[in-house]
C-alpha cells in the first residue's frame, strides 16, 4: 500500500563449510583375494618358506643316503681271481668232495656202525668251516679285519683238517666190508675214496698256508 514501510527481507543462511581435503593418497580397503595391506606379512610367502626348507631337507637326506650307499658298495670287494689260484681250486675241491663224503654216508643206515659217526662229524664240521673260509677269501673280509692273524688261522685250520680227515678216511675205509652190509657197501666205499681225495686237498692247502705263514713271519 502506498505510504507503508517496506517489509524487511528474510535473513540469508550462511553458506555450508567445506571440509578440507587431505593432500595424501587415499587408502582403499583391500578387496577379497587382493593384495594384503602394507605392514602385514604375506601368508603365501610364509607358507612357501617351510615347504622350501622341507624340500631342501628331503633332497639333502636323499643325497646323503646315496653317498653312503655308494661308499658302502665301493668298500665291498670281490676277489674273482682267487678261484683261479691253486689254493682257491683246492678249497672248491674240498667243498665238493667233502659234500660227497657225508651225503653218501648220510643216505645209509650208518648208525649201525659206530665208526661212521666219527666220519660224519669230521666231514660235516670241516665242510661248514671250509665254506666259511671260502666266503672270507672271496669277499676279502680278512683285509677289513687286520687284527686277526689270518695266516696263522689258515695254517691251523688246514693242518687240523688234514690230520683229522686222514683219520676219518682210514676209519671209513676200514669199516667198509661187503659182509657187514652189502646194501650200503657201494656208498660207503665211494665215501672212503672221496675222503682220501679230500685229505690230499687239505694237505696241499696246508703246504700253501705254511708258505704264507713263514713269509709273513720273516717280514
């Protein structure tokens, strides 16, 4: 209306304040399956380290086992030339012929003749010991046990085998007669023959053992 005072204008609201933005880079939360946060250890790398150590341990153990096996294999010796020597051939003959001595008697009723008990004892006892000494000579075990005087042991063994086998051969031959037991006569006669052959073989090895013992004693 004319002459009316002007209505006052409504007050203005102050403008909203803006928050200051940080100048540094904004850190985003890691997504699932993404890279880990800074400052935290990598779990995958931590799991790979013991696996690597374990594989290294297994490899080292396998290599050490292979080295030990190769060392033990190289230390095992086999003397093939021994069987081509005269003492080696005599030992093989003693084993073969000695086996014939006690098997020919064992296949009969030898217990009826007490003298055959002594022949069986000597034949079996020295057959087992001869096989034992053959293994020692072929594998060269005597080189790994130098504390044992092998030359003296060989001389005593062959000398005792010669004496006892000679007595067993004489007893075997004197106990064989067709009148006593004609059924087992052939076996007992063959056994006494082979017993004398074994005695000759032990006599030859006694000679070679004496030569080895004497040369070792002179040295």
